[in-house]
């Protein structure tokens, strides 16, 4: 059952793929999709992953050291994303680059999520269900951040589907890792990992997705949808809990 819960949570990324079928002006679809995904990622990083990282690390260390370790891995995640962005070669499509970077970042993000879902489900099935629903809700805009840029840059529904599916499937890989190395997974490891992922997602949100949404000359609309993304994930999490 823990494997199934992790797999279904990961599959929710594919709901984001369905947004490629939205009818409307291309610029508004791109602006709305990218800024919405950016808002969700921003909130999840700042108000979910970072506090959770501090909480987990502080189970083993003093709170001041926990803050320092969290800040270190947060900064490392941002720096890593910056150099990853520079490492990926430029091509003729800025959107394709965004989709590819988002896919890599979300794979890195989904693996520990799969581990957390597996561990929670193994301990308490109800807790696993709640965690999976929460993960599924923010996986949808993550799917959007991959599928929309890939589709509009390549005009290929198949490529958009495959890239999105691979990122979602990585959640199951995380649960397999957790089941294999469960004795090696501890609070400090997970806390540092969450802090690293928060840095990666903050970079993707603020330095990739949001600036990309501004390129279509709908800055006010983009900011409104960005804020809506924050409100959406905030109230979604409140309703689940």
C-alpha cells in the first residue's frame, strides 16, 4: 500500500499535463500557467519545506544550529540550480530550456517526497493518505511547469507527456529507496534534503518561471496569477489538515 500511495501522488503530476489542452490565446496560457506554478513553488519552498527542514534537524540539534544548517543547504540548492541553469546548453527555444530545468529540479524534489510518503504510510496509513493528497495538490502545478513549456516549444504532446511522466514517476523511485535504505534515513538527512530542495525550487520559481511569464507582456496578469497560486496552495493545505 505505501508504494501505491506514493505512485498515485506522483501520477498527479500528469494532471498538470492536461493544461496543454487549454483553449485560449497562447500568451495568456503561458503567462497564467508559468506564474501559477511559480506561486505554488514559492509558497511550498518558503512556508512548507524550509520550516519542515528546520523542524526535522532540530529533533537532533539545537535550534540555532538547525537554522544554520538549513540556511547552508538552502543556499547550496540555489547555487546548484544556478550552475545547472548555466550548464544546460542554450538552444533556439527558451521555453524548452525552462521545461527541461523544471523537470530535473522536480525529479530531485519528488524523490524525497516519495521517501516521505512511503515512511509516513508505513507508520500510519491515514497520515500517508493526508500527505499524499497534499503532495498531489502541489504536483499539479509542477506538472504544468514542465508540460506547458515543453509543449509550446516543441508542439509535441508526446514529449510533454513523457517529460511530465518521468518527473512524476520519480516519486515511486523515492519510495523504493526508502524501503531499501530505511535504516539509513534519519531526521537530519531528511531535513537537509528538504532545505536543499527548497533552494532549488525557490530558484526555479523566482529566477526561471516568473521571469519567463513576464516575457509575454502581461506583467500585471502574471503577478495576479502568481498571488493566486500562493492563495490556492495555502487554502488547499489548510483544508486538508
